[in-house]
C-alpha cells in the first residue's frame, strides 16, 4: 500500500465526516478535500484506482446515525475502549464505593 493510497483513504474518511457534520450541504471545507482527493487520485497506481473504483462511493453518510466507513488501514474510530474499574465489576460500583468513602 503506497503512501498516496493511505492518504486517499484518510481523505475519504475526512470527507465523510465533513458531509455528515454539514448534513450533506456543500461547504468550502468539502471542496478543499475534494480538490486534494483529485490531486492524490492522479498519483495512485492503476491497480489502486481499480480497487477504489470497484468499491464504489464510500463518502456519503446515509443517515444521521451512520458511522464513518471503516478501512483496513485505520482503527475503528467509534469503537469504545473498555475502562478498567480496578476492583469493581462496573462503573456504578466504583461510584457507590467512592460516595461511601
């Protein structure tokens, strides 16, 4: 995977978030990302372009509750990380214990 391909994937995620944040309305920020995507596209190999063409569009949030697309080169952004409550089974137990102190 080339740097340009990884960069293009990041731009896809960024575009998705911009469109979601702006409820699909056009914005200057979106135009800038699209311009950068065009420049990056020209630097991709034919194989990389074929991969992206085969996937189809991935930069349009379908509804307001949709999460950004997950790509193999990035950690899932919306995946919650477990919070360790040392010595407690849940956050509620930790809070009750702190309140009792």
